């Protein structure tokens, strides 16, 4: 994740969740050097497997932690959000 500018997660299994939770943990604990937008695509799938409200209710994550993730069901909205986030936070070239 060191060179990543964003993360997009599509429905997947343990490997997908491992990468997703690794980045979320780094963002939650402020171990990253920059803000990395996290998009998860497919709300029906993710709402079934990620019970963020339950985690917040149990007191193991905060409301701010839930705000680390943005969910989308359509490509255009996800692209617009990603483009806005990347242009807000990065002025250096992506390839460098």
C-alpha cells in the first residue's frame, strides 16, 4: 500500500478482506503518510459481510472509522468521487 493512491475493493474473499482491513487499520491508526480514499463497490455484498454499525455499537470502531469507507454501486459515481479525492489530495505526479 506504500505507493497506492486509492483502494477499490470489489466483492471478494479472505484475500480481499485482508488487504481492505490492513489499509483501514493503517488509516485508523494514522500510520499512513497520506489520505488514501477507500471505495468498496457493491453495497448489497458489503453490507452483508461488513456489519460496520454492529462494530460501532460494540464500541470497537468509531463513527469516524466508518467514514474511512465509501460504498458505491455505479461506476460513474465511484469515478467522480475518486477523481475528486485524488485531485484534492495530490498535486505531485502519480507516476513519480
